[in-house]
C-alpha cells in the first residue's frame, strides 16, 4: 500500500463509525480495541453504560477518549440499539454469550425441551434478531456475528470440517440436551434468513477457546484464563487429569482481527472459522508446562489422545489475517499474565 493509499484509508476509517454490541465482553472488548487501533469511531453497547468498573477499562483503551462512545442496550430490547446504531456502517454482535443455566439456576442439561428452548435457545436467537432489526431500521447493511464452532458439528463426524458443508443438527443437539450448543445453530439459521430478506451482508465468525491479553480484569476469572492463572501460581486448574479429547483455539487479538477483516472486505460473507487449529489436551498441557510450575498440572493422560478435530481453513485464510500458532498463543498469554497487568 502506498503512502497516499494509507492516508486515504486512515481518513476513511476516522470518518466511519462502527457499533460493537457487547463491548464489555471478552470478544467485544477486543473488537473495540482493534477498531480503535485501526482508527474507527466506535459506539459500544453494554447493558449498563454507568457500570464504572467496566467502563473505566474500556475508556482507558488508546483512542477511547476521542473515538469511543458507550451506550446502555439490552439485546432483549431491539429499540435500545437504535441510538448506538444510528449513523453506523456496521454492527459487530458479540453479546450472544452462551447460556449454561436456566433462569432459576438449573444446569442447561437438566432442563426439559420446553425450558431448553425458552430459556437457553430462544434468548440467543431473539437477541441476534433484535439487534439485526435495529440495524435494518438504521440502514446498517454490514452485520458481523460472533457464534461458535459448536454449530459446525455434523450428525456424522467427518475427518475435516468446513464452514459451508458442515452444520450441526438442531434436533440431534436437543435430543442430547445440548441446548447451549443448539442456541448457536438456531441463531445462525435465523440470522441468515433475516439478512437475506433485508439486504444485509452477514459474516459469522466461529471461535472456541480464546487465550490472550484481556481488557477487563473480570475476564481472568472465567474459563481457560482462570485455569492458566491458577497454574501460574502452582494451583490445580479445571482438569484433575489430562482429558483424552482436543481443543481448538486462537489468540483473542487474532480473533478480533478476523472480525475486522470480515467487515473491511466487501466480498466477505457467510461463516468463517476463528480458530488456529485443534490440539489434543495432552499437547496443550505439555506446552503450558514449559511456562508454569509443575505443582498444579493435571495428572497425565491414561492411554492415547483422541484424534483432534480437522478443519479446512480455506475461507478463514481468504481474510488475509496472519495468525499466531498455539505455542505462541500460550506463551504470550502466560507471559502477559505473569506481568501482573492489573496490579
């Protein structure tokens, strides 16, 4: 890119506003960071824009003072998104956080089908549609949604999956009481139908495990981040023994970069994996062991690991984003954690 082209790109970005729904979440906050870094103006939404403990970290991002505006919005209320979407060129929907429990705290797997639909699946489906309806009202034609690889598990497993041919079967997921997985499968189908009917360009990014530096301290309290924090201090994490299965992952900064690339490429549409590759947990923990004391590590796997999930990354790679490999992901995450970034 020539200097003139770079100047034109910078000017265009600074004149463009994008909306990030779920700006205080793990994915959303990193999309905010990436968009600000690229020069965009950002309207970010969270359920309570007066939540000082979250707002201060978002407003502390470079460029936030000049180019980040935060709004209160709830995906259950479509009209609450009208203001943050007004004048925006795109919306990144990153607020569809998996629901693991019913409204009374009952684990999702213990619900019956009626409650599974009403309390786990429907809120995610309607949340996405409510934001897309608001985007349509505000003439926002670019929609980029954060989903999950749980929507790409075909009824009959295949050695190598791709985003076009392999879709989870909702009925099979429900029979297995995997309502939390079914929520993304149902949501994607409804979002595609809505986008086609209303002339929206829809991109769906599908991550799984997302290590890397986080924006809000609370993100260290959940999932694999919390496990790594425990292991760094020599305490047991989520596994007592190394599981036989595998896990796919991608650095959270690279996830955000894929979202931004999908938006900036006018020819991008449809589903894209947001993972680097899948590794057996045995290999993941062997890599982690290079950077943490041995005291908290899980007991060794008994037997051989299962064959990792295979992916066809042709579509992902078409977005042109350089990605960190898994050893780099784990090393950078652990080194960042050891630096005590939040004091």
